[in-house]
């Protein structure tokens, strides 16, 4: 169990960090586009899910040479879920002083 956790934990982190990073980029771009924040949150989750899932299913190797493991897919899904919960519970925003 410990070995399984150590080998699959990076996938959990990848799911969380992917959602948070895409949300941050979307929120920053939103200062210029004025899109509803929930649309940005949903778009970030969808894009992160597509990237992580297609990587785990070996459709692409953009993150490196990946080996298919069902446990990695499960940990990635849990990471995406945790990232989604963080986004929707905290509802992050960026405040930029536009007077400068």
C-alpha cells in the first residue's frame, strides 16, 4: 500500500495543481475579458480533466513518458476532485488596481 501511494501520489498532486494553475491563469485573463467567475472555474476543471485523463490513458506524452496504471488514473481523478472542491469553496479572485 505504501509503495502504491508513493508511486501514485504525484498524479494526485498533478490533478490539484493543474486545476489551481488553470484557474489562476483564467482569473488573471478575466481582468481583461470580464467573464463570469464560475465559467472560468468550470473551464479550468474541464481543461485539467482533459489533460490529465488523456495523459494517463497514453493518448499523449506531453508530461513525459507515461506508463498506464489504473491506480494513477484513480489518484488523478481524486486530485481533480480535490482541486475542484478547493476552487468552488474558496472562490478565488484577483484584485488589480486599474488606476495606474
